[in-house]
C-alpha cells in the first residue's frame, strides 16, 4: 500500500492512545485527518486543537458522503465492534479499510525499527528507549502507547531520522504486522486469554513475532523467560537482561537516596556503577536495564544513556506521582494485571514502609477478572486499605458469577469495601489517608484529577 496516494485518513476510534498517535503522524504528513470516538476526552480535545476534526456519534451511511474511496484510507481499532455503522458502511462500499496495527506496520517498514513487546512494561520501556535514542545524533521517531511526560505526547517525530521506536502489542496479535530490526521482550505472562485461549497460544504468537525480525536482528529478552520454548527460524543475536546471575546485563544493588533511584548494571564487558534513573521500582529498573543493554550494543555513548536515564520523567499513568508531599502521596498507575499490581505495590511499600497504603482499583474486563481472580486477590492483599470499583467491561458483556463483589470477598484484608466512580472522591476525602494508589485501565482515570485536587 502506497500512503503517498492517500489524501484523506479517517479513524474509527481516534481517541485511543495508539490511534491518536497515528492520527498525529498522518496529520504531520499533510493528510486530511478526521475521525470518530465514543466520548470527548482530554486526548480528543487535544487532537481537535491541533486541527483534527473529531465527532462523537455513529454517522452510519452518512459518512460516505464525505469521502471518495479512491484516495481515502480508513483505520479502525479492534476495540470497535464489527456491527458499528460507520465501519460497516466503509467496508460494504469497498473503501480501503485496515486495522491500526497494519498501518503501523506499513509505516515502520520504511525505518530501522525498534520494537518493544511483552505483556507488561511495553509502554515504559519503549518510552525510555525513545528518550535515549532521541538524544543521539541520529535521533528517532516513536509511536508510544502512553503520554510521555518528557514530550507531553504519544508521538515523537524527526523527519530526517531513519529510526523508529514502536510498541509491539500482543493484543489481537497486532505485533505480527511488524518486522523489527531490534526487539525487546520484557515479559510473557498469561493475558488476553479471551483472544488466545491459553498460555501456549500466547507463547506461539511471541515466537511468530520473533521470527518476523529482519536479518541480522538483535533480540533483548528478559532472562526470566525460558528460551527453550521458542523455535528460532532466523539467525538472531540474543542478549538477556534481568536480575538473574546468568543475565548478560544484570540489574544489581538497586537503592533509593535523597529522592532519587540508583542501581548498578553488570554488563557483558563492563560494570556500570550508580546509574541514576527517574522512576522508582525494580520492574522499572529492569525495563531501564533492557534499554541500557540495547543502547550499549548499538554504540550509544554511555554518557548519553546516563543523561537520558537521569532526566527521564516517566509516562502518564505509569507510577505517576500526582501529589508528593510529606504527609500525603497520590500515585496513578495503569496496572490492570495481577503481576503488574503486585510489582507496583511492592515498590510502593519499599518507598513508604511506615505509611498506610490505600488502593482504589477498577478491574478491567470480565474475562481477565475471571481468569486471574486468585492472582488479583493476592496482589490486592498487599494494600492496607482497599476500595474496589465495578468491573470496567470495555468490549465485553458481563459473565455470570464474575463481579467485583466476588473478588472483594476473596481479598484477605479487614479494611476493604466496594465503591464507585461517582462516590469514591467523597468517600476518601475525610479519611486519614497517607499514600493513595489509583489503579486500573478503564475509565478510572476520570477520578485522578479530582482526588489529586483534594490535596493540592
């Protein structure tokens, strides 16, 4: 497909984090960009302020009056139901209709591609990598699955650069549209079982992704992942990272001093002492170690990597400190899988060992809640106080017997209760709060600002 022959790009689900980045890219290329989304959000309003038209109702067949199928590309997110009126109209009238992942694959094929995959840590790791590469002479382009605090955007554009960083999403097997030169795999924990059915099919999909890498490729993979479960069809250079002794780049001696985080990296040829990093938590330090190892292999000067790490400000909704005072802390995080919640809360408890940890959590998807009910109960039990919100359904219909009330009963905590988006702010405002953690991937982000304002 030749995007040069396209004059109009229409997005169905333009407000998604990946979709909006693509919209911004095509807008920067001089295309006419418009789209639909279900609701007006801060992100869609930003798109409108940048000159991208957005509407919030399904126009159905009416949308056909706006475009010619000859020079128009339709991009949609898999979160849009198949019966959605505009999508059906474009498909039935033979417009060029593709998923977001295919568009990203076509764009990235023109670049030296750096892809970050994994069931956890993709967004933070890809943002760290983009930040480091953007400080080099070659710079980079990047499509990020979150809002970078350093760049206040989910996209980095440098038209003269031949490099691109992309997030390789395993949902809907989207990452099989990519053929990267370099790839990082952070983790492969069971998730998206509504798509894959079981863990073996998820692993096969990662295996397929690895075998799509261009020759000669370099794979940076967490040493906790068993390489024996893969069948490598191409000749790759494989470099491991993590906390295990066998790691090629090993995270060591993580410490917290005067509000900053430091660690050592025991590399393949050198030891890198007192690496300063802008985000807390062992999981974030491991993500940084993956990027450090890859960039050293690329020949990026150590001083540039260190400068980028020290100045890294994180990603919105990833260990995002919204209030950070002596007597009250509010942290917002996208964690929506038991492994992510466990890692997040253990990091918070290390930071604030003598403070009460209050968690507000909104489960995401009925199927994920069903599949990992025990894991959620164990992870949430690390809190001192828990407010559990109803399950955010996203693309799903309710599943009988799968509710937040059932999950709440399983959490081994005395101080726990059900709440809701409409009542939680009033519920907590008069409590004796010390550290408030707002967790989840649905629309729980709508309460982040109101809660933060209580303590500003």
